[in-house]
C-alpha cells in the first residue's frame, strides 16, 4: 500500500504540473486512502482539499463537507492543558505567527504588518518558521527586529507544539491552513496555545476543531449562512482581512520606457496567474469577450516557466474549439513579468479560485482588474481586494456582468488611460495598504477574544 500511495502522490503532483486539477485531487485523495503513515495521510488529504478549490461546480457546502473530515485524523491527539492562572498580571499578550511562507512566496507580501506594525507596548510577537530560509526570509526578519524568531523547519509537529507551548503563547495564528500539506494545522492539532486562529494563507475553513477563530471580514463573509460554513467562529475584521505590504517595492520601479511586446491593435487583456486556476468555463468566457472586441488580444502568463504547462493549456484551448485562439498568447513566467503589465490594458481575474497577490500586483502597476464576486469566503479574495482598495466598479455579480465590464472598458481607451494614471495612487493610499490601521483593527480583536477567554474560564 505504501508503494501505491507513493504512485498516487506522484500522479497528483503530475496533475498539478500539467494543470489538471481534477486528476490531481483524485490522486491525492487515493494517496491519503492508501498510505500507512498517518502524517503522510494528513499531508495528502490537505493537498486534496487544496486542489478542490480549483474546480468548478463544487458548492460551498460540498467543500465544507470534505474539509470537515480533516478533524477525524486527530481524534487521538491530546490537547495541551493551559494553566489559566499564570496568565494573570501579564503586561503584554504573547502572539505567535506560524507559517511556511516566511520566504519568496505570494503570501510573503501580506505578512509584514504582523511583525512590523504591531503595538510593541501591548504585545510580544513570536515568528515560527516552517520553511527553509532564503533572501526573503532575511528581509522579513529585518523588518521584524523585535520579534522572537524560532526556526521549526524540519521539526516534527509534536516538537513544534511543545516549543510553542513552552513559549507561553496566548494567541497562536496559523497563516497557512492546508497549504504546504497543512504543516501549521498539524501543530495546532495539539492545541499548544489557549486561543488559536487561522487565516490569510488559506481561503476556507480549516475543519480542525482545535482552531477557535478564522480571520475574515464583512465582504468575504457577510451572512449567517456563510458563517455556518466555518468550523471555527468567524473573526470579522472591520476592514479587509488582508493587508498588502510588498517586501520588495523596488521591483515595481522601471527606469526604461515600456516595451511593446504584444501586437496590439485596440486592447490587450492580461491574465498573469497560475495556469491551474484557468478552468474551461473561464476560457470560454474569455473567448466570448474577445469575440465582442475584435481588435483585442489576451495574454496568458503562467507563474512557472514550464513549457509542458503552456502546451497543456494550448491543447485544452484547442479541444474547446475556441474561436479566438489566434489572439490568445500563452507564455511562461519571466523575470520581467511586472514590466509586462505596462503593455496590458485590463487584467482579467480567474474563478472559482480567484487571484490574491496577482490582483494586488496589477493594481500596484496601475491596471484595472475585472473580477467576479464568488459565493463563499475563498471565492471572494479578489473582489475583497477591489472593494477595500476603492474599485467596486470592477466587481461583477455574475459571468454576464463580468463579460460586459471587460468589453465596455476595453472599448474606452481614453478612460483606460486615465485609470492607469490613478489606480496605483488610489491603491497605495487605501485601507488595503495601511499596515498600522490593519494591525490596530486586528489587535482590537485579539483583546476582545482574550477577554472572552478569560471570562469563559473565570480568570
């Protein structure tokens, strides 16, 4: 069975590399079902859950039903008990941030406020690294000079939990969810802190009973029905649950004029996104947009340079018999991808798995992003960003409105040129890039849930 599990794991990864997320999900689930090693089972199942979010046609309720099974892997784990008495009389709350993304990764451009903009008079902050260090890690650490950093890379979940427990963390925040095989969640399963949260690097409920709260906001989660889709209690922020803080701002500055890369006639649409997010449904919608804007083209730029992924997307486009393939340019990742935005007029978002960092990068480069408001927290990442950045007009309620906005904006080049000159400044001065304001709101929530914990436990 171990060999069978290994084969399915490799097939799952191959599916991911070839942008076949349905195959990937099926294989990771079979790997979980066949592996004899419990930790590997858990990792495979987290990968399965991650893949499900790329697929069309799965209801929010069905997603949660699958995610909720995750907790059964930890039914034998014993929680740490917390001596509530030792918390009395403390001057500062101890906050721990747990992540495998303190490195060059999309999530890294959202973590700086946690370690740079917190209130040092009222909080002690611990940063727990689950990744190998790289140049980005060193930059992050430089921003968080007063943070107590702990390297837990290649340490077992049980040992990680012991370290966190011995640090007397009051509130532990997992920033990864089921990404990276659910490394952080396997640690939270031991309940090393009395209050545990998840958010940011994961787009849905964790399904883990030892997680008390999920960080969200009133745009991403705004009804009692949606609240019920979390196994945790939603922790509703007053602003966005995200704050964009690029570590390397210099990468957005260019000393040379924009190059003309694309054979532009009227309008250049751009999709600078992981090809795994591009479903058949989305491709057909983009084809329809090009059909209504005959002078336009669509640039599809992947997040990797793998030629096989580009070939796989081209093959899928041919199988769908798209009418405008000759105006769809498929490219791999390149070092100058941000510079390429300057030759794009409108960015089109993906769904049901929307953009996050890619939407922020596009806005930072002064380009409008057309996105569709989804039907759960994870499917509203892009519309959340647009709303709090001050661009509600780019959010569509359905596919028809998405296409209408893309076509109508694409036919008004004078207006687009005005937008290009204003978007970046509007974005940079918005709530979405206000690190101190973001942390003030989050720290207010920390005190609220800490007070609730004290009252519940008669401290």
